[in-house]
């Protein structure tokens, strides 16, 4: 059961749910609490709300019972209590009410949910190493450009805060230090941000986004176990010239972050028609078939239409001809990239070469793209629609 922003807001705004303390204005205290060791009871602390899983883990610990136990007790008892008051709108009280996929589909989703207020920043300038230098009274050397993180924008694109904040709502560097700390399982800040296979890292989350149907046609063909070193500047974008002198005060860093975000321009990506051939004849199988007429310009226009409706897509493809790399994957990005045959030989190649032959490259690219992007016509396996036999 995913307790996302929509479901959270339904509980926050529910008139039937009331906080434990009478002087509280909102519903937060009805669920959120911390354990007061002196009083030996749970209490609500405004401004320190977090996800249940931050304290209640999968199994019982010395500090707290398992999340399964407490959610069933708290949620179910609350639903039963509200139901006993004969309130029309109440939460489910039977197993399938939460755990049935069919029932979950019937739960009303609220699209326009007010921002959850937890004293979080709108924008963050991520420059941990430089701030450490300032704290130590040293000159903050720009070893690598700081990252401007648009926190507010990311909130709108994620369903829960846990998408990033997996153990607490503290800032990342509180647990993941530059050298590694027990609190963060000795995972350094650099690894926490750049782990390709971890969906809660920046790079890992972006890699997951590449699996969307509108993106997968290109990015599946470009799968790599390593990060693209050329892409670093997409995030590490604050140059010293922009900052003049790196601001030591946190409020000035925030101003710099907001200024950088305000200066981001993401107009629709477009190419000059004269640079995009309308059609390309592919005759690698000319012995048995007529040349396949590849609708090059139509393909480019279709990809641009899908790309331009996605904010992340536009941001990471703002460099000229970067979208072309989906097909021309290892070519220099110019208006006229080298032909495929430059790298993929017509003659069969040995496996040790690491590259498929020209015929294999074309089929892998075209069929893979149609399959991944859900293109129904021509279907990925409709051979005769591309290859007409010679009469």
C-alpha cells in the first residue's frame, strides 16, 4: 500500500481525523510522533514529522516495533473508531481494502495536492566540500562545480519524500559525508549521489526515467555500466565566474541557487530542416531486397515531439544534436555525423570486435526502438513493410 502524496493529503484534510492534543490546529499529530524517553510515551513534535519507516523498520527493534505491526494497529484502529461514529467517509477495515490491487484502483487520486510543509528549502546549492573548507577557515577551492538542486520542482515529480529521503528527512550530507560515516553505512556522499543502480541516488533516479517509453527507444540501445563523464556539467553547472567569489553565508548560497534556477531556459528543442535528410536509403541487403526507405526526418520529428513534453528530457538534451546520439551513439555530434558503415562493417565480424555487423546494427537499432517505444506501425517484426523483395 503506497501512502503517497494524494493519500496523505486526504488524511491531512479529513475532518473526521483529529489530533491527539486539543490545542493543535492540523491533523499531523494524529499520526506523527516521537518517543519521549523521560515521559515514556509518544509525543507529537511539530516540524519533525517523518515517514513511519524511519523508526519502525521491517522487524521489531529495541527502540520500536515493526512497521507492519504499528500500521495495522494505528491505521485499522483509527478507521474502526471513525466508522463507529457513523462517519460516511472512512478508511477500509478489511484486508483487501488496502492490499487488493483492484480496490487500490478505486481509491480517488487527488491530482492537485498542496505542497507538504516541513520547513524544506525551495532550492539548494550542494557544495559540501566547499562549506567544510569554509567551516575550517580555509579557502573554498572549486574542485568541482557545485550543484543547484531544485527541491520544489522535484517534490512535484515524486510521489513521496522517501523517493530521495530514505532514512530521515535530514539533508543528504547529514548521513552521507564526504569520507563516509557509520550513520550513512559508510556510503560517501559522492556514491550516494552517483550510484547508477540505486533509484534513490540522483544518477540512479535519472537512469530509471530513461526506461520510460518515450525515452527507452534510444536509451536502451545506449545502456552503459559507467556514467557519461561528459554529462557531469549538466548538474555541476555553477562556475566560479558566475559566483565571482563563492559565498560563505548560507543565505547568499540560497540566492545563488535561486538565481541559477531562474536563469535556466528550456525552450523546445528544434533542428534546422536542412540538416535533417527527409529520407535515407538503406541498401545493406540489396542482393535480395529493394532498399529500405528510412523516413529520417519523420523519425526525428517524432522523437522531438516526445522529448519536448518532458522537462527532464529537455534539460538533459539542451546541447545541440544531443538527441541524435540515440542512433548515432558513438559519433561526434555535428550536423553531418559519420555513416553507420564507418564503424559497422558490411562483412561479418568476429565477436571479439564488440560491434555488430552493419545488418545487425540496423536491425538491433530499428527493431529495438520500435519495440521499446511501443510503435505499432510498422511493427517491430513487420519485415516486408521495410524490405520489399525484388521482383
